[in-house]
């Protein structure tokens, strides 16, 4: 299932290009982004698109680097290092990408 890791990697590439439209093209219509086992912060494909565009406007230098990756079944887990700007201190997150039929249905972040 290396294909799922490739999809999640393509999502990171779109994120780094600040291309919310391409990012959400890899998601199901009812996909969301949330804290791990917690509150949804971006609901649905359109909510995710709007939320990302707002964040990209606020942090135009925002980018993420994948430090490590694992895939098991329908899940991809990335250790990501995120910078809000070139001058800002980076922070690390664990991102759990859940897939249904080859599309990302949920991304949960542990920080």
C-alpha cells in the first residue's frame, strides 16, 4: 500500500506550495482535520480548503517537512516538522492520515 504514503506525500507537497485546491483534491467530500481523538478544526473538503487558505494568508512562508513515515493498512503516520516562517522556531507534529478507497478521510494531529 505504498500508494497511500505517496498520496499523503503529495498532500504535503500541495501544502508546501500553499495550494489548498490540490491538497483537498486528495480528500473525500466529508473529510476533516482534527486534533488527535479530539475536536475537528476543519470540517469537510470545503471547510478544509477555506481553513487552509486562511492559514496560508496568515503564514505565507508556512511549510512542513516529513521527518519519518509509516504506513499500516489504511493509515499513514508522518512525523512532520512545521515552520510558520523562516525566522520562527519549528515545531513537530505527528499526523495520522486515514484513508477510505484511496482518498484521505481524516487527518489528526498530535502536538
